[in-house]
């Protein structure tokens, strides 16, 4: 009996060892396989960057990229999540999400419509204009300028096919669009916006090199820049605009209903929402926020109704800066006040600083009120919080605190810089990844957090906070209204005017943005709702154990994630704290 028992024990031990070894082996194999596939994806080059310094934009290229994405997805299906670490599981899910969108980009032929109300293939060229730090940087920039003719030709092909297929932007969004190309049609090459970097070449460049660069710059501007913007003007005014569509909803284009649902899924990082679901969420949020706004109006003892108060805010000079400098100075003051509050709410702060600067004149007329322009970890450039100083009577001072915390800190700069600084703890593709539901959701949550930070010091600034939140709630209503319910542009403008204190200029700018960019506007409020919901859950369950700095660390420490991944992480955080 003892002998049999001993043999049995040895068998059990051997089985246990084999099982454990198998688990370790499976984990190692799964981890190695995932790493190998991620590296294959990251090392992939779809085109020769020397040959196409501005990128490749042909239909053949997009099909090639979609086919490559399908290949990688198939390989990822062989990776078992069970054997992976949390970081690896997140990488697996995010890569699958990104690859699916890459495939969808070709499936829905999004490359045939490379235009937005405030941007486009041609206006994106403005972003290549940066200070030149070396002779090599100057040569690289010259190569990009000389590549503009090929760049323009490729996009003309796509836009023409889009017109033929009914995949184009509505004509209504192009009011004032001429500013995106006419400003670059000049007589003297030295007046070109693209010549600006050559006016302050670095001192480490020799005189011979400077002479060579400036000579080449003149030729590039005169031969490759100005003539192409003349072609762009002719194309838009004589070919594109006369043929583009008059309807505004994407659902009215071929395959548009399916495409809009695809965009809802992408921008909410979820398959849980229909257009109607989001529309109703928006109406509910509008009602809730309006009740809060009415409380402030009552507190101010304003004599008049909600509409009269909005008119007062839009017309009274006390709410507007007199000069661009005044607006920028106020924004910088708010930014610095936000900086000093960060240690109270965050365990880890980014090393990369940010600047506050005006939106470049070349894009300001059709641009939003402000935006964050990020930077890479290894770049010597800071991030920038851009403030639009164009048309000052439309830039309300009482909304600057909300705008600042959203675009700078604790919003996009803090989030983006921390993401970049994660280093080798996450794959490169994740350091460059931006998902709007997470990013813009965090930006809007930052506006909510700013109240705890003491950023709103007057009733009007508190109202500004609510009008910005109302603005994002209205987006849920009007985006779905435009693209799923057949709303007209006037209906959108009327709804926004009746419910937000935004200037009429901003409302018109934003309306054109929603028309031209289906689904993106949904990400802000859907993301914020989820983050606030998760915080409320954590506070309720953890009670005195809740730590705001620890909560924010869980939100940020894995960088950009889907809302599903974020919810899983917060649930795990709650369970961990409860059992400590």
C-alpha cells in the first residue's frame, strides 16, 4: 500500500511539473509570437520614403495596406490571450482594433474624400513648415517641397473618382474654403509661408550651404509650391465644387448608413451604440446640463430668459479680449495656474513641457477655437496648446479655462506626453496611437476635473465650463441628426445656438466640421461619460480607500486604450484595492 501510494505521488508530481512547464512554455510561445507579429507590423514600409517624402496616396497603395492588415490579423488570431501579461493583452487588442480600421479605410474608400471643412490634403502641407535645425533638415524639407506636384496629382486622381462615385464632401461646408489655397498664391517667393523656415537658418550651417539652400528654396517655391496651389484653386473652383453633392448627411451617399455605423463603432471604440442610442443619450445630457446652467443664471440674478442670457454673453464686450496678445496672455495665465495643481491629482507628471501659441494665420479662419499639437519623445520641440486669435469677437474669455485644461493640462498635453514617455514598456505603435474616445474623453473629463482644481473662479467661468460640456452633449444630438436623421444645416445651427453660449462664428465652424467628419464628434461625450461613470463606481465601492491620484494613474499608465480595456482596468483596480 505504501509502495503504491509513493508511486501515485510521483506520478502526480510529474503531471504537475509537466503542466507547469507547459504553461510556462505556452506563455513564452504566445509572448514571443505576439512580439514577432508586432515587430513585423512596426517594421512594415508600404512605400519608399525617399521616393515619396510626403507619403503615398494611391488606390493601389491603400489596397496593399489593407491586404497587409488582413495578413497580420490572421497571424494574431493564433495568439492566446490567456498566456499573456496585461500589457501584452492590451497590445494584442489594440493592434487588432487598429488593423480593422486600416482594412475599413480601404473598404469604405475613405481615401477618395481627403477633405474636411477646416483641413484637407493641401492644407495639411502647412504642418511640414517647421524650424530647420541642420543642413540635413533643410535638404529634407526641400525634398518635401519638390514632392508637392506628385502629392497633388495623387489626390486629384482620388478626388475625381470620389466625385464619380458620389463620395465627396457637401458643397455647403466650403464657404470660405478659398483661404486654404489662395493665401499661398503669391508673387514674391519670399512671401510664401513655405519659405518662412529659410529666413532663420541655424548658425551651424556654413555660408556655402546657406547659399545653396536659399537658391534651391527659391526654385522650389517658384516651381513646385506656388504653381501647385494655383492648380488646386482651379481644380476646386472649376471642377470639384460645381460637381460635389448638395445633401449633407453621409447616410445619403452610397453605402453611407453602413459607413456611419462603422464610424460610430470606431469613434466610440465600441459596438454597443446605434445612432438612435447616441441621439437619446445626447438629448438626456442636454436637459441635465441646461438645468445646471439655469441655476447659474438664477444665481447671477439675470433679468431675462436663457436665450437672453446667451445673447448677453455673445454681445457684451467684457467677455472678449481686445487684442490677440491679451487673449494669449490670459490663456497662458490659466495654463500656469493649471500646472501648479497637477501634483495634487497625479502621481507621475510628463517631462516634456508645452508652449501656448496662436493658431497659424494660414489655417486660422476655418480652424477651431484651440487645439493641442503634440510632439515626439525624442524631439527637441515642445508640445503646443494653440489658441485661435482670429476674429476676436468670437473668442469668449469665460471659456478659456475649459479650453486650456482640455488642450494643455491635465488634458491632451499631459496625457499625450505621458503616453510618449512610456518608452519600451509598450510597443512603438501604441506610443503613436490616438483613439478619440479615450483622448477626447479624457480632455472633456479634464474640464470636469478642473472644477476640483479651482480653475473656475467666476460664475461666468463656471457657465463656460457648462457651455463647453453642453457643446459636446449637443454633438451627440446633431452628429446623429445630420448623418442618420436627415437634419438640415439650419436645424443644426439653430439647435446649437439655442443650447450653447458659443459664438455664431464658432457654431458655424463647428457645424461644418460635424458635416464633414462623421462620427468623430461623438467621441468626446461618450468617452467622458465612461470615465466619469468609472470614477463614480470606484468612489462608491472604495469609499475611504479611493485615491484620486491612483485612479488617474490607472487611467493613464497604459497609454491610449479602448473604453472596454479602460473599464476592465478600473474594475481590476477596484478589486485589488478592496482586497489589500
